[in-house]
C-alpha cells in the first residue's frame, strides 16, 4: 500500500469512485481511495439505480444531466457495462398545484436545452398503460430518465480511475485523520498510515463518523428506505419495449420495470430514521428487516394507481438505509474551518448526481473553483449553528416531502423556530408571519386581525399579497422599519486592512466615514459576493452581505488571510434595524435630537440613538431615503422602543421580506443567488460599474474582469414589465424573442408601488433596448413582456440620495 498520496478519498461507494475518477480525468494521478470493506458495501449496492434530470434547482438538474450522459463515456472508456436502460420517465400530476409545478419545470428545461414534454392523460395511458389515469391532470415526460446497474456503474468508475493512475485499497479501515501543521493529513488505517495532502470524506453512511475523526460535524442522517420487486408480469414482459419509469408524487412512489416484473419504491409518511446515535462500523452489505406495515398506506395507494400490482406476487423486498442532508442536496466542497479537507457526502440520488458531484469537487480541488454555481450543494450553505438536533427533524421532513410539490414561497416548519433575535416575541405579537434563512427566523410579512397567519404555498400570488402591498405603501408614503439581523456582517481590522480589502474586493475601498458597494470576484471573474464596505476608521471596516453566505464568505476570507489583518464574523454580534421612506430622516432626528441634513447618501457614522450607541449608515435596499442602524443585540429591544416611539406618530409600519423583495424591484436592484451568483460575471449583471479599474491593485479576478471589459459580455440583465395575470415570475422562466428562447429570468414579482408585474433576466446584449417586445413563459402561458430601463420609483434617485 502507498504511504503518501496527493489525495486520499475515504469511501468506496459510487460517489467516492466518481471523485477518484474525475481527479484523474482532470490531471491528478497520485490519488487513492480507501474502503473499509468492498466497493459498493454501503448504500450503493442496494440502491434502486434510477436516474433522472428533474430537479427544482437548475444547477442540480444540470449536474444530473451531466451524470447521465457520462455513463456512455464510462462504458466506452472501460469496456464495462453500466447496465443502462434509457426508458424515459413520467412524473404524474394529480391536481392543479402539481401540474403547475411540472409546467414551471418544463419552462426551466427550455433554456437548459432539456427535451422534456408535458403530456395529457390519454398520452400517459399510451406510454404507461398500467397507469390508472383517473384524477390525473397531466405529466412531464423526460426521455433521459432510466435506470442502471449500481454495482457495474461503480466498478466502471473505479476501473476508469485506475486507468488514470489512481490506486484503490479495499478492506482498509480508516481509524484516524490527523492534520499536520502544514495543512496536510496523516490518515491512520489498520494497514498503516498514509500521508495525504488532501482528504475527501465520501463516507456515505459513515460520513458522520469519518467527519468526527477530523473534529467536524456534517449535517447528515440516514433514513430507512424500502422498495419491492414483483414476480414476472405478462403485461410487462410481453411489451415490445421496456416500460417507462412512472413517478407518482401523490402516492409518494416511483415505479420502473425490473427484468420481467416491476420495481416500486416509496417515500412513506410514517418514515423511520436509522442509526440515530451513529452508524456502526460493523454494518456492511446487509439489509434491514422487512417492514411492510410502514408502507402499508403507500402500497394501498399504489394498488389503485397501478392496478396490476394488486395481483402481482412480491419476489423480494429491499429495505436499507440512505443518507440525507436537511434539504436533500449533497454536501460538497472544502469544509469551512479546515485546510485541505473536502466533503462529498449526502448524495442521496447517487446515480443521478454522483458524476456531477465528482466533476465539481475535482474542479474545485484542482482549478480552485467550479465551472458553475455550486452553492446549492456547497457544504458552506450550513453554518456552525447546525446540530444533530436540527438535522434529524429536517431530514425526516425532507424524506416525507421528497415527492411533494416544492413551492417558491413555501416555509417548511420542522425544527423551527431555531435561532431568533430579541425581537421575536415583539414581532410575533404584531402578527409576524415567519420565514427562515440560515437557521434564523426572519419576518416575511405582518398579518392583521382577520388575515391568515400562515402563507399558503402557491405558484401563484399568495394570500400574503394584500399584506405585502400594505407594507410597501407604508414605506413609500411614510416610513417603514425592519431588522438588519439577516445581513451577514464582518469586522475587518488591522494596519493592513485597507490593502487587504483592496485585493479581496474588486471595488473601491471608501475613506473614513463613507460607504461603498463592491463585488467580490473569483480568480475567473465570477461573482462570489456582493458587499457593502463601511469605513469606520483607517484600521476598522464593517462589511455586509447575504446572511445565508456567512460560512461561504468566511471560508474565502480565511483562505486569503494575511498578517496584519483580522476578519471576524459578527453577523450575530451586531444587529439592529433599517428605517426607510420619506419620513425616515424625521424619525431618526427625533431619536437623536440632531439635524441630519448633512448626512449624505453613503455616509456612515457612530451615533447615539436614544440610549443606544449605534453605527448608522445612510442607504437602503428599498431604493428610498433610508438608514441602517446597527447595535449590540443586548440593546436591540431598547433601540426598538426608541425608534417605534418616534415613528408611530408618523405612521411607521413594520415590514418584512416579502415587501422588501417588491420594493427592490421598483429600482431593478438585484439579489444574491438570484441576479448575483457564481453563475454570472459583473459585466453581465451590471455590477462592473462598481469595479475600480483605476486602482493600482491586482485584485482577485482583475485579469478576467478586464478581459470581459474589452470584449463585452454576450448577455446582460434587463428588466421587463410583464402582462401577468395571477402568477408572476419566480426565476428561470424562459424569455422568448422572435419565437425562440433567447434568455431566462433570474427573479421577478409584483411591484405594489407601480401596480405592475416585473421580471429581471438575461437577454443577448445586442438585443438590449428600451421597449424590446418579448414573451415570458409563466406556468405554461406565454405572457407578453416589454423591456424597460427607467426605474418605477424615484428614477433619478433624488429621494434616495437627496
């Protein structure tokens, strides 16, 4: 066995073997995989082996598409069979909400280049004749859906990796992972110690235990999962072609042909977590005892949907554990707080996602970044706040909702409230309807007496519409107040703080007492942050950005740390409020007894507000006259009392994130993970106007940004007024120009101020012109849209800046 290696991959399931193969494919041959038993000994060997492209997240769908197309390449490369069956698949919709979901998914697929199709009940019956179509509204057909041989596919990955120079050690138990001072690792096994530059945790069912060896908690939990294989059925084996997959979300089941019979699996409501206190190292290639009582209701539903099952004998029952993250997506990437330690865990749909996960992780390790946005699978989407007590109920919730409709406005209740601010009880008494971000309870809107205190999930305008409109009008006509807790906040201090920020950020670093806006770029010029920099002194700065990107951004800061600079995450140590609207200055002056007419737009200063020492800066994401007021969390309730007492006589209204997202549309302001993400560049999104090309600093991403500045981007963000009815743009709807899909939406919604439906999205740069006529596909309907360049509110910025 080798005693040194560049990368040690721990875990010999499909994901570990995919990572190993992709590392060799991208040029690293000195890599090895360590497996405690035989390859596929965890959850891989008993997987049903289905694969599909359908995923509500477009980046995940793209990775799944890559994975499926990779299998033919593996077969050609290795000469091994993956046992591919490209039979196509149907996702049934038995009510209007489910049908809305497949219409939304089909729209996304248009700009992704996926050839899916929405079909009606009669066509469903032709393609999947064993299906009872009573109550079925329609279905989404995907020709790429299919299934494969889990063992054969994993061994194909393994052989391809060996062909690229990798080595694989089976029956090699990892006992410890110990980091050396230089950041490399000693991986202690029962066969000896291996010195590795990098460690990849692809431990699957044992990922939690492997992570614990390095002192890290991975938010994962295994769930028991069961599927059945029937005896031979003449309705199946006498067909001219293989029966397609049928996904029946209403019945929480998936069905496919297995040999001369059928395989059907269930995501049942009375589900059961497995190995709550940890996965035993003695567990191996074995199954759990059959438990048909647990899926009794699901089976009854399936017998109605597929009557053929009622008379079919059961050949075997497969009951085994699979591992899930709280949101069902994988946990991939460099683990925050550790050097050279990588995660490739929680890949619940290993044969749909394993190839894409392997590619992304290999690109990350070798090239420093991935070719597409990986935030939805980045382990940094969770922070240090997460715990087993949170993970378990969220994993159970995900399992139970696995086939449920995923609504754009849905707020799932498990493990909530988890983290709250001192304002939680005050806002709750005022009618707050809560959402959550990064584990934090955040107000979506305030319901009044007689209004629902729960927002019904919908693809259309929800029952929060009236309350949101009321809050928007309160801001635009008077003054509104909400929390600034849900900003990520960082304190940068030290003699070299300015120089460090100049290198890390692409934009201008402000002078003392001033604020600037700046993108943060990857080396390839992609957006990895959208920041506000507040200069409190030459040696102290406050940065603000998306609250949900804290671990992501701190990981980046840590990777680029320098002597003479300290970076602290103070997101939960500094809180407060923003006030916005034409009366905002009057409120703040009443609280400070100070004439603030000399406080210009983008000024920042220390100020006493009532009894509370605060940092106050003049700007607002609402696009209105506004102030952000930061304080110690211990003083937040006192600050609230001061601001509310001064504001209530002026008609102050509290407002939530639903109103905030409407208000920002009035000024065409972009939003993180919507308009701004790793998928896009500053020139594409308009953030290049905040890049300081004049500064004499080789900031990260400068070369790429300058190259794009010379050539110009092929696409740019634009805003559209949409002739919508009861549904607005949510994101990823295709934009049609001259009868063809030429762009896509990044976000949208309803401007309550203007009374118009607004969409933001990418179109070809050479088509960018006021009044451009387009169509945007919303829930299967082509809605007329017109490109607009003049903001709907305060077009000259007079109120915001005056």
